[in-house]
C-alpha cells in the first residue's frame, strides 16, 4: 500500500522554532499555487523499477484533497507535499528506526519515486489508536497503546534534546498574532498574563515529530508503528508533540460526547489521556517545565496548534470557493464539512481560553 501527494509546492523552508502558524499560512499558499499542476498516478513499470520486484496490481484505495493512497502487492504508505517533502519523509523512516526505542517500530522504506512524489514502505500491522477509541471492545488495548505512546515519546524527546532553554516568549506571541482570529480584550489579557508567566519556564528544545497523534500510531502486539513521518525538519519545544496527542484525543472525546453523551467510551478516552501522560512523565526524566507549569504550558501549545488547524481549514475553504475541476486534484473536501470543522475549532479556541484563565498560576 502506498500514498502519494496530489499537490506540489516549493522546497520546504528551514527549521523553525515558534512560527508554526506562519508556516501553515505558507503551506496553504504553496498548495493553492500548485493546485493547477496535479501529478499523474504511478505506473506498474515505475513501481517495478523502483522496487526491483514484480508488481501484480496497483489500485487506488482511498484519497482526500491532498493525497492518494494505493494498495499494491508489496507495501504500504503515504506521502504529501513536494518532492522535497516526500524525500524527507522517506529519509525519516530510516532515521526514526535508528533511535532504537523499546516498543517503537517504523515501517521499512522500500522505494522512492521522486518525479511522482511517491514512496513505498512495508505494510504495518495493527489498529490505529484512533480506531481503538471508537471500538467498544478495545478498552484494554487503548490504555496499553496510550501509555506506550507516552513512553515512546518521552524516550524520543530525551534522545533529541539539544538544549534546555527558556520559553521563546516573543516569537510565540508574534506567531499567535498571525493566527486567523481576533482576540477579545479578555483573551488578549489572558495571552499577556500567560506569556509573562512563561518567562520563567524552561523547556526541552530539539527536533519535534509535529504530528504525533492517535491516527498516526498503529498498535500491534504491544508495539507501536509510527506512520506519516515528518515531511520537513522542525525544531522547537518538545511539549508540542505532547500537546498534539492530547488535543487530538480531546477532539475525539468531544465528538463522542456530541453523538452519544451517555456512551461509556468517553471514560475510556479520558483514561487513555491519563495513561499517555503517565507514560510520558514516568519516562522523560526531569520534567520541563517544572510540574507547577507543565499542564499550563501544554494548554498554551494546544492553543497554538488550534491556530494552525484553523489556518489550514480556512485555506481549504478559500480554495473551495475558486473554480476548480469537479474531480481529481482540484477537490478540497466537502464545503459544509469544512465549515463545520472551522466552527468546531472556534469553539475549541474559546474553551482553551477558559481553561487558561482558570489554570493561570497565581
């Protein structure tokens, strides 16, 4: 199985520490500019030449507005973005496997087709943590998988820590100011108080995974396979990875609460979030920032991640307004679904501000 990018873009920018909202704005602009130049699907001959093996069959398995996923005889996996981004993802598979973290598996990279922005990797067994969330009989595996995800992330952060550094307050403030929203006077005050509090926080800084979330983690036989590796090098506070996992879990919790408010799986998701945090803190060594600020800093990074998602979602909506082909690479998702998703992110932003106001250290 494999996946390849429908859209192209320019070579990815250099590593950033704080400018994640601004990076998302750049990504939207790149995708918009490239939408008129879709790539062709890979041929069997191209796959055979890249793999050095006979390929009996290649069929489209699934697709969305940025990617196509194919099922072939030998392998599986995904790609998005430009040739440079695909190459980075392909290289990351080998780099991640060399970390040698107990319980962590990385599918083996098999082939790279630069001109088609495709890479192929071995099939990874198991179920994603996201699918376990919605499985009524998956509670035991969910808790094991979440705790293991926390342990693996902690070990990854220890190995990738380059420095212990004060929170980069001013760049973080500039990045939030670039978000596609308007602060109320109350929200602006909360941000200012939070940034003053952060001035004394020290963080682990180094390379981050960026999209460490339940949908990208496959659990099988007490091991986790990491899917969808980073498509560019990003450096920043490691707690962004922690915040990415927890915020994604919380969105699933809210979704389930809206659909089935009495469903017992809501408690399972909360326990999974607690297991993830427990696994992380028990294995990361000295916690940074200090325990009194840990939850508060994570919450602030969740706010920044929400800003990034809103930036991407607004970009999709704006692209959908343009005249594009009815099929193929021009599609950018269902317009109503995109608008609902944006509305839910706005609700999440307000909730995060309420939590920040409540949790502000005195």
